[in-house]
C-alpha cells in the first residue's frame, strides 16, 4: 500500500512509518494540515492516516475538503478525543474508520488493510470465523452449518465483531452502529446485546472477549487453536 500519514507528533509519525515500512508498505509523512491536504487530494495513495489536532488546518477541515474535492481515498482517523460526537462528525464527513490514541501499531495496520479492501471491492459478503459464518448479503448467521437465531440488533453486533475478528471494537463504535445519532439507546443496552450474542455462541469455537474500558473482540477460542 501507498500510505499518507498526516501527523504532527514526530514520535507517533515515525513509529507508524517504521511499522508500515517493515510490513512492506510505502509511507509518506506530512506534519501539518495544509501540506497534508494537498498531498491527500492530489497525490496517489491507497489510504490516508489522518490526525485531528494538526497545525495549519485541522483534521476535520482536511477530511471535509477531501470529500468536497471528490477524493475517494479511504481515510483512517487518529484521534485523542473520547467524545462520541467528534467520532460521529468524522464519520459523517467521510472518514472510513477511526482509532483512538494510544493505539497498537498492529491494530492500526489491520484497520488500514480492512479499509483498503473495502474500497477495492474485495470485501466478501460471507465472513467465516471458526465454525461461525456471517452472511452480510442475507443478514443471517450459521454455526457449524446450523442457522443462528438473531434479532436485528443482535445480528448487527455479530456483524460488526465478525468483520473485525481479532480486533477490539470499542463500545462507542458499537453504540453508533446500533443506535446511530437519534435513538435513545444506552451503553447498558450495548452490554445487554453483546451478552445475548455471547450466550448464543456458547457451543461454538468462537467467543466474544470483553476488554474492560475498551470494548469487545470476537476471536477463535484458544482451546480450538491447534
């Protein structure tokens, strides 16, 4: 991948560059919003990593201007902000995904691969994790070949976690997926839905793990890994 990293923190930018370069990707760095926006709109990149707090021009403005100029390049936003409204605004502006500081470099790379696959049309409608199959087109799931009965929001929980198998999905991200902007959902409702889905996976070789204070991860049970 050709990756543009727009990040004013030298330590973070160099750590991301080193990780992605070791993985075989070509990385270009920009340390302010003005030069970063110019590269993002007129350069040829497979994906952009965009910080929000930038000198010269904020990440919000860069994101908005990219989409106003019809730039189709996928964007992964890095933010230190924990407010749900900021993340909603970024997604509404056209961001494809976000990751919150501090973050794991391996997770960052995995998310970059995921957003580029989606934009290249390579994302599959059928997701398999162990004995679990999630069909995105028919919005149905099967475990070891048997249909799994799920309510609408239970399926959305499973769809989101299966699409990011092996990666922790934040509770805020699930909340946004399940309830959007206007619904009167609560964080407790997210926990309840995750608990319901977890119980329905009891006899399968996958599990939902809670990372307290962070979110949830769908993974193959360690006892099932040979």
